[in-house]
C-alpha cells in the first residue's frame, strides 16, 4: 500500500525511533517502486552517484547572497557553485569575468537556482521588466535611496512615445505555465491581453479556420506554433515577427521567450533564425541602443540599452542541446539542434533545470544573463555582507553540491555520448510506437481504429501518443495533456527518454500498450462519446 497522510501526521507525542523508521521505510519502498517505471516526466533518476553526499546532510549549507562575492556566512558551497556556473558559461558561450567588479557588459553572470527553471524564469522576467521599463540597473549610478523604494514605478516616457517604457511579452502556445505566473506577479502584459483590450480586431494574423481561441481577434495562450497542435511545437516565426512588429511600431519595448525543449513536445525553437528575422524589426522601430531615463530623481540622466529582451527557457534542452551539437560535430548523430545561446547577440538570458538534465536529487537549475543588463537589487542588507543579487535570500548550497557532484563524474566525451544515446533511444521509442499504431489500426482496435497518432520532434526526447487507460498511465507515471485538434479535444500522453530509461523498459511499455483494450477509456469518459480520431 502507498503511504497515507495518517502515516506521517504529527501530534503532541513524538514518534518512537521504531515508528519513525517504519514509516520512512514505507516512503522509501514507495519511491523505489515508482522509480522503476518512471517514464512521463523530464527528471533524470540515474542518481546512484549521489549516495556519497549523505555526509553533508549534517550541515546547513546556505549560499545566501551573490555567488561571486563571499560574505560572512561561512557554511556555504560557493566554490562548487562557481565551478558549475563556469561549466554552463562554457556550454553557452559566455565569458565569466575574473573580477566581477570589472565585468564587461557582454560578460556572463548567473547563479544556481534553489527551485528550478520556474525561479529562473521569474527572475529573468523581473530583470527584463526593469531593463525595458527604464529602472536603474547595477551599472547605473543613481542618487539617494531610489533603488530601495518598494513601489513599482516606470520611468517617465518621452512625450512623443507614451509606450516607450511599457514592455509587451511574447511567447508560444507551447510555453511553460511558469511564464504566465511570472507575468501576473510582475504585471507584464502579454501581447494578446494588450491587443484584445486596446487594439480589438487589429491582430495582424489571419486565424480563420485554425480553431484558435481568441480575445477580440488575438490568439489566446501565446503565439501560434508551426502546424498547430498537430505540429512539432516550435514557434511560428512568421507569426511572431508579425506580432512583434505590430507592437514595436506602436512604440512598445519587446520581451520574447523562446523554448529549448518545451514541456510536452520537447520542441526546440529556432532562436537564431527568429532573431535574424527580428533584428531588422528592432532596428526599424528604434529598439537598438535607445536612450533610457533611469533616474527618478534626475530625469535628464540617461543610459543606452536595447528596447528588447530575448529570454531562452531551456528547462530541459538548455543543458542537453549543447552536447547534441558536439555529438553532431563528432559524427554521432546526423543533425545538430538550432543554436540558442549567447553566440546570438540578441539573447539576454538563459535558464535550465539541473534536476531534469543532467540530473539532481533536489530541484535546482541555472540562471545566466549578460552582466551589463544585471538587475539592481532593491536593497543591500549589511547582515549578509554579500550583494542580494539573486531572487531568493537563503539559497540551497546542497543544490550546487549536487550539480557539481554529477558533472564531476563525467568527462565531456561521456556526456556527448550520453546525449547521443538518449536521442537514439527516443527515436527507437517513436519507431516502436508508430509500428504499434499501424498494428492497432490494422486490427481495428476499439478506441484506436485510426492508430494512436505518434509524434516526436527533431532532437526531442519526448514521444507523444494517444492516452491509454488509467492503469497504464499510473503504472508508468505518464504525463497527460488534452490537445485541441480541429476544435475537438484529443487526450495525449508522452514518454520522456531520460538517462535512467532503458530499452527494456520501453519494450515493456510497448508490450502493455499492445494488449487488447489498452486504449479503451470508455469507462473514464462516460460523460462524452468516444473521441473522433484523425490520421
């Protein structure tokens, strides 16, 4: 039996050592059992090399403050954090300065996250908002205590452009939900919110016949993706450029998010191509090297910065795609994924989740941006004696330790081979599922008469297919998402081929899916008729 709330309820009386060990053993047994067939989520469970870290659980390791400035708190792991940041700076073609106090604008800066990419996305969007709306950055010297004010105030726009400091956010319909959460917290309007409210019926996209939900003619949920829900999940660059140009022409600064390994389909937006298309739009509408009045006490003072911010959410692919690029260079795979990193001059920030790839026993990740765009902290607490330049106050020093420990066990050659191997297994999984789809169609399997609509994008570790019965969803911990195809709901599951997944486990899943009735969900959807299928 799985654990229950009653097993762990705390009261006035302490657990005996025997009772406590018993219920902890029950949890360990449950986790071990679920781990064996864990297929639906982007978490690497090949964590055997972390067992030696138990010796550090007797310490409170806290990396509070800036990772590059040691404070008075002595129980930290900043040496390891800086080593991890140097690793990702190399992967993403950024340069970390030897002396952070003398960093150039194009140098890198970042920190190890305590939550994962949700924290990184929130911090990136906060940084982007303050960069675009005229607030002071670290590089801007300001008078008095202006940076300590708690009221959010945009800079005063010039008389000829009231929208100069009112950024608008753009992201595809495949983007992670944390972006919507962050934009609500930060009060950043999306293009469809602003368009629907202030420019009804003026959307530059023709959405006729697409089945897209709209708000006064603007596509809800984000920029359309190539091929819609039936496509690979990459952003439609033509649509993105048209939408950005509409708002840039009205004087708005622009915040664009790209995905490198999207949540459900594992899609890779072509960031380099999109930026090449956006570059002339930025230039045409004065969003390159514009003058910004950043000091509320001296409006005549200006700094030069761009009117756009390009953020890359690489929660999964940010740590994986660079090794695929190296694998292609080594002749291990046939094509390389799109370039997304700081080689592209427009890219402002990147995040990735360390617990997804390469893997960690706790949620963590990496945030990295250009030093010249670094957010000015709202305060400088003397008690910490290190700049409060990260989103969190206390930060998990154990996360940096776990990230370092994993990376230290693998050479670059091993990581390149590992990336090629998991991609090969993902392709194997897609091929086996397509064979199964044809078999089910041939035998007229109920609820799978037209096959099971298998999908797998270029370089993606996600393989999606028609959702099977609940028992199989639970057995293999499959993620399930409803997609809208031609205005009708279709339920899908996906497999994520992470490093712990084996060919034997994939074969076991396929054996279960091939059994009669594996896709018969009539008892689960009794309130609606069987879903029509499309080839």
